[in-house]
C-alpha cells in the first residue's frame, strides 16, 4: 500500500500475474492499447510488464458484476473478456473487457459502461456541463451531422454531442504519424483553421473535430484515424462464442503489405484474421466473419 491509502500492487481476476501501479508515460508502448477499454495507454495504470498486460486504473477497479444503466433487462451483467462482440450501446465491435447479460445475451463494452452517466458530465470541447438526453433531435457539434439519438446537451448554449462523439478517444494512434499519438482537437486557432486539412484524404474540413499532432503538424479526420474497428486489439486470438476453429486465428493489423482475403479475394487492409500455423495460408478480412 502507498501511505495506507492506495494499492501499488493488485491481483486482478482476469490476469494470472500481479499488476503494478504505473504513473508515468511509457514511450515504447505508445502503439499499445489497454486490455480493458482498448484505448491507448496513459497513467495511472496497472501493468504486468512480463506479458505486456495493461489496465487503466479505473478499468481495474470496476466490479465483476454490474447493473448497466440503459440495458433493457436491468439485470446484473457479468464481466467478459477476449471475445469479439458488438456493443449494444455504441455498436462497435470490441474484444476488450465488457459486461454480458446471461438473460438476453446483450453486451456493453467497458468504454460505454464507464461513460454512461445520468449526472452532468464535462467535455473538453465545451465549457459547461452536459446533461444526457434519451431522445435528442438536432445538430451534433462534434461531427456536424443531424442526429436523432442519445446525446449530451447544454441547453443554455444549444450545444449537443451525440453519444458516439462524446465518447471519442482523446488520443489515438495512426500510421500517418508513427512517432506520436494524435490528440482529439475541438477548436482551431484562426491561423491553423485556414490551412487545416486531413493528411490522409487531403481535404479541408475545419468545422469538424479532428485528430492532430502539433509536433509534426499532422491532422486527420476522426473517421480516417479510427477506421472501422477502433476497439479491436491486434495480436490477440480471435474468439467467438458460437464458433470453434481448429487453428484459432490471430487478429492482425496490416499496415503496408496486404494479402488477399481467402473469402472475397480483396486485399486485407487494416484488421484481418490470420492463422499462425506455418503451413496454413488462411487470412480473411474481419467483416466477413459475421460477428453480430
């Protein structure tokens, strides 16, 4: 214990080794993500360096069972990890930690569990607290699109963020800047807004939130940086509850050299499933797996 108040070493029920508390940035792990919420590593965190296992401190402290606000059954959900499932809140595929309902098989990812809040919440992109609305109709100030969905809203400013934009990762990694993480940027200064363009698509769009590295002057659209599978951890074994593979495929991230999918023959860009057996040439694009 640290001063009798905070644990510096814990035993987590989802990992075999003891985890140590870390409070400093680890540059060599910038391209890694946490095993819980599948977001880039940042302090404070618990880690097992012998196996590169990282958990955000807040993720490590969540209970095994939890009632999740907005889940239709209102039953206690149980912790689940490693399986690729679609979150019923954000609709993203995720293979980090989450909570699953044994009654309806509903699944909520850890990121959404941590974000759902009936109390006013703060956002770096707005100076006032935002309230959660179950049915909001209007413009989202993050993506500048009209939305009819859950949203966080400031009535005094008529400022709203749909749930997807409110829960965007504040930092993200992309091959357009291999030295640094990109930071979510909410407002341009006057000088930069006249020249801002996406380095991936080479188009200007200063009204939308975007990701930027001020050191390298690199910027890109949110969708360009996150892609289709921002919460899938590469390097992990693919697991699906109703399927069993003779050779369990590994989730791989194809950055530059694209093999062709055995199902559709298209290049496997970004994430794919690849068999690690030397004599097996199986590789397929992740969307063709049929995860629901």
